[in-house]
C-alpha cells in the first residue's frame, strides 16, 4: 500500500504528540519510532501540523505529473477554489495562465464539480428519505465514517466529491484528456488514485515548487489584462466553513443546516449521529475547512483571513446576478456508494487486555489513570494497541516514570556509598541512609532543607561556581570523625549537584597506623644504627691501639734481627 504520509525516523523524538492528536490513532510506534498505519489512516494531515520536529513527509506526485505534461497529450487541471487564499490572488485567470506555461492544456476551478454536487444534494434532500444528511465533499471524513462509524454510513450522501465529479465532467467533454487535481488536501491523493478518473494530484505546496522551478511569478501574471468578472458559481464557497451550505440558492425544507469543522467535532457528531434528527451536516476534517488544509500555503493563524478572501472572491461574482446550476454532461453519473471498510486488526480478549494492563502495574480499575500521555485516550485503548502491535508497553509514561523513580530510589538507597543531591540553591533534594550516617544526620526527613544545616557544602558551591566536577576530594567529617573521598558531579540541565561520598575511614585509620609503625621503625632503626656506630667506633678505637702496639713490637723485632745479622759477618 502506498504511503501518502511518511515519518523521517532520524527526526522523530519519541514524543507521541502526533499520536495524541491523531483522531483515529492511525500511528504505531515501533522501536520508539512513529509510523503511519496506512489502512487506518484517513489522511487528515493533523500529524503534519503538530509534529514539533517537522518529521512528517507528504508523498509528492510532481515527477508523475511532469511525465504527463511531457507526454504530449492533453492534460487538464482542476484547481480547488482555495487557491485564492493560498496564492493570495483574487482571480482565476492568472492561475490559468501560469498553469498554461507549465504545459497544461487548460485549467478550470473544481467549483464547477462542486456546483453539480450541490445539485445532487438538493435532489436527494427533496426525497425526504434521509433522517440526517452528511455531505461527502471531504474524503477524510468519508474514510472516517467507512472505517470507524459504520452507523453513519446510511446518512452519508451517495454522491461523488467535487474533485471526482469535476474529473468525470472534464473527461466526458475530453475523453482522451488526463486530469490533474490541485489543492491543499492530502486525502485527495488517495481518493484520486482510487477513483480511476483522476490521473494525478498535486498539493498547493507542489504547485508552488513547480512555479518557482519554472520562474513563474503569479503576482506578475496577475498584472496581465484578463477577461473581467468570473462566472457566477456559489459553489466557490466550498472551501470555507458553511461553504457547502452557502452554495444552495434555496434551502430544502425540513432540515437544520449545521457545519462542523475539525476532526474532533466530526467525531462528536458521528458518535451521536443516531440521536440526531433532521440535520444537514456539513463536515470537514480540517478546522476552518479546506482553506486551512494541511498543504495550504496560508500562514499559521491566518485561517480567518483566508475565509474572508474566499467570501470576497465569490461575492464579487454573485452581486446583482442570479446564480445558475451548471449542467452535468449527459451520461455522467455522480452517484457513489461508500462501503464499509474494516482495518486488518483483531479484538483482544478481556484476559489479554488485563494481562497487558498488569504489565504496567494496572491490576485494578483505579490503577488506570487514562492520562493520555501515551497518545491513547485510555489505558484500555492503549492495551488494545499493544495487543495489535501498534504500541509498546514502555509508552506508558506514568509507569515508566514510576519504574525509573523506583529503580533510582533502590540504587541510591542501597548504594554502599553516601549519596546526596543538592539543587542550585544548596537545598537537599535526595539523600540516602549511608550519607546520613557519614554526616551524622539523625533526623528522619531532611529533604527540602538547606545543606548548610547538616554539612559543609564548600565543594558543591565550588563545583557550581566553577562549572566543573570535583573528583575524589579527601575530606574529614568533624562531627563523626569519618574520612571520605567526595566526588561532585554537576548536572547542569537538571540543575542538580550529585555528590558521592566514599567512606575511607578504615583505610585512613590503617594508613595512620601504618605510618605510626613506619615512624616507630624508623626511630628504632635510627637508634640501632647510632648504637652500632658507637660500637664500631669503639672497636675501631681498640683495634687502632692494638695495631699500634703490634707495629712497635714488630719494628723492634726487625731491628733486633737486623743487628744480629751484622754481627755474624
């Protein structure tokens, strides 16, 4: 299945905002990356608007349309009337001329098809067989009904959308032509591909890129002389809220005409459709209707201005004129049957749901917070998504936070080292039992108290002021007599100072004893050496006297022996 919407995985930040905003939960999270579930998606484009990382990418058919234009065949453009607000021009002729330069043989407003659709609505309303009547102009709403609100199918007008109606009318007049729709809607891409009569769909963003690529400035084109007033067609109101209602020349009696725009309003209406009666319901998935489509070019917050532009554009043709109905070519039928659709998914058993809930610590009803942080409206809905492989257990943020806090608490409290966390105001935010023992703190709860009341936080202050960590600073705690190695880690983003105290009292005492033994040994050794030196000196002295006496005796003996030898001669 073609993905009309895609996610840029590298930029998806695991925030679940798209899932929270998706009206039909057509987004799955796999390995912490969001992905579109194509068969569930109604292509309302809400996710493209809310993604903080702009991680969504809309499929483009620019290359396919370029190929059609280069083929040499007749290519006709059907342009949604909201071009007025997106391109900030007040006449269709400049758009028609610009499209001619791009290679289109002709261009016409989709409002021509919309006019014919309004005519079909009138015929159906006059039959009086509809308890309620839902317009079929928005393909995203039509898909929503087909997939998720089958009870409303009997109220959905069995009529083509304006895009399909216009394409049929164009092809009836030009059988060999290719038709390309241009508008602000993503859902039109799938509708066009499935229709069999629309040969390509460009968004206004696509058209803007094509115009820039070919150096075509609509504002310059708009200064060219043109053919004056446009044709009278109240269906040009279609892209604004209540636009379909305003396209009627006269309302059919027996109905209250109400517009609901925005997916949430549409869901509210569809969920309660059987409780309503005598309602003509103009439903649009986009807030402020088509002028605020996901691929429109209006600036954020400019939907009201865009609404006014459409009104002004349409009103100038209607003033002092009688609006007529555009004739549908003979042989063209605008009837359409919207069939029930079922996504390929299963309904998990109550036991399976309970098992999944239990994995996130939800064993009784009160455990189900239904906070919506995961993107789903309730814990049970999220469990259903897990069962279908659309969601991961870890997406339950309260559970993961509780788990992380529990693990952190256990790690801190069971650490063999003293751990203390201070904020930038030197207030204790966390402290374990070992740290309290080291510091001699006897009070049960000191969190939220000033660190100065219980310890000397000099190293913490220095770490904060100098913006760098402290490692293995040896400190003596006077109150308890303990010796510690203190390390302070500066967690700047969290505005927390993380202190680790390693109790080295025994090592320090051992070192002191060892040093004392060394000093005692050195003293003893020094005394022994001195004593040995004295003995050696005494021995040397005695040896020196004996040697001298021996030497004198030997010399006398030598002289004596020498004298006796002379006498013998």
